[in-house]
C-alpha cells in the first residue's frame, strides 16, 4: 500500500483528502505545517507528498526546497495544492510533478496520485 503525506494548515482540507485517498486504498499521513511534515518525512518517507503552498512558518515551496537539499532523503514526488493562480514556475524548479487547484475534485486528485505513485 502506497503511503501519501498530506500537508495543509486547513484541517478540513486534510480530512477531505484523507477520506478520498483512504477510500482509494492509500495509507495517508497528515501534517498541519511544514515543520510537522519534516518530522514525518524523516521518520518514514512517503511515496508521494501533497503539499499546500501557503502555510504559516514555512510555505510549501520552502519545505520542498529544504527536503530537496537533504541528500539523505529519497526524491519524493510532490503535488502542490493551491488556491493561487501562480507559482507553477517555482514548483517546477523544485521538481513538482503536478498542481492541484482548490477546491479539489476527487477524480482529479485520484488521477494525479495514481499517475505518480509507484
């Protein structure tokens, strides 16, 4: 079973994504911010990360940049979750595999995850 980490400061978004991903058979871990997500990744790297861009303390771009800078971590595919209409270039520089726009459609979520999870 593939493990997915959902990182979002909005609890309702985390719960919604968990519901859809669990129903599709994925193991889901969640974090409310990038700091908590960093601990999750260090303990047990997931197969995929779905990460909000706008979060307190450290935004999604900063989190992924820090993760990419750590050469001891595997290269984990990242899907950025955002309500912003910009940021595609920055995410691509960091190796994002896709963007999901809020509000998230379950069919699009599951399609992207299936495409990028081994």
